[in-house]
C-alpha cells in the first residue's frame, strides 16, 4: 500500500470504531510509526510504504480502535509546552490541569519549597519548576509505578525533584511554602460513565474520589496545616462542580484568601487558599 492509501485506510478504520478524532489520530500514529512529518508524506505519498512499517501501523491502529488512549500508544504527550512520558500507570496530563500550574506560578517566589501531592506523571511540579526561579520541588504519589514515570520525566525535562512513594503525607517530613495537588476527585459511581479511554485504561486509583468525590480534599485539607509554613499556599485542581464544597472545606480549616479560578472553558478548576 502507498502512504496515501494506508493513511486513508487508517482514518476509515478509526472512524468505523467510533473514534471522534479519527483523522488527527491516524496522522499522529503514522508520524510515530514511520518517523516522518507532513512534508515527507506529501513528497512520497504515492510511494509504497515499507512492509514492516505498514504492519506496525496497522497494529497501532488496532490498539486505538480498541479505545486505548493515543497517548499511551505513542508513549508521550505535551503539557505546558513540555514533553512527558506516559503509560497506563499514570493519568494522561490534560490542558485543564495547566490552570493549576498557572495559578501556582502567580504565587510562587524564589526560595520557596513546593510539594506536589498525587503527582502522577509529575507534570505539575515539573512544569512549575521549569517556569520558576530558585524553587525546590518535592512530590509524592501512592503508586510506585507513577513515581518511576515522574522521575523519568524530571530527567527528561532537566528539573530536579525529590520524589517519595507515599499515601499523601504519610512518609513525608519537613514543611513547605506551597502544596499543590490534582487528587482523585470523580465520584465512584460516575467512573463507569466515563468515556472508554478513561474508564478502561487510565488508573482507577488516580480517578476515584470515593463516594462524593471529596475524600482526598478532606484528608489533604485536614493534614496540610502541619506541613505548610505560616503564609503558605494550598492549591487544588477540582471538578467543575466542586468549587463551593472544596472552598468550604478550606474556610472551615482556617485558610484565608480562598479563591476559585476557572479554566479556559469557563468551568471552576482551581481552588486556592493561604494558611494564616
């Protein structure tokens, strides 16, 4: 098959499988398998694709048609303009989470120590350190597999972070000037309703916020005071309908300047507050 024929076949296969982004996904997979760009394609589109590459391309198309996320197939994704390795042990970084990083960068100052809880791929703490000056980065996650991915991403992006496998604060010591977290926040009963790529392939422990979706916010708000320096900041990513509930948790715990920020889609996305 020629390059032109096989990309047409790829788009058709993904469309028939119900993939919403069939055309861009087919292209990205072609570029990954063949290590080519659009210029190469248009110069060689009528040439035969090497048989080995064609076979590999059809294999990755099959995986995508099975609703395996594109990012897991490719093995990487982009976040805040940086490249991050991802696999099925970590959530795929999403643009919504860039709002958390942007809000943190408005508050972070040189000399601060920043802790990222539930770090996953490490995209939040690594992006903060990449864009800040003279900031120490720390991160934890209950998943050893996630910590291994995050360590690789820190090396990839040249950002030194001290990682710890820990259930929130359990194995952490010291105090910090800022704590950021994108914890599991989806209600348990809602997970089965998520799109197949998420519910079947992304790690459930990184999604499940227990019965009401607020379990980890309660724990972190209750425990964070012992790890925050006076005047330190606590920032969360939240679900679109959790702004009021998480704000109330922080108010009751004595945080001041509690603020809810919206993402680019106009949904509540980040709650922040300051320890008095």
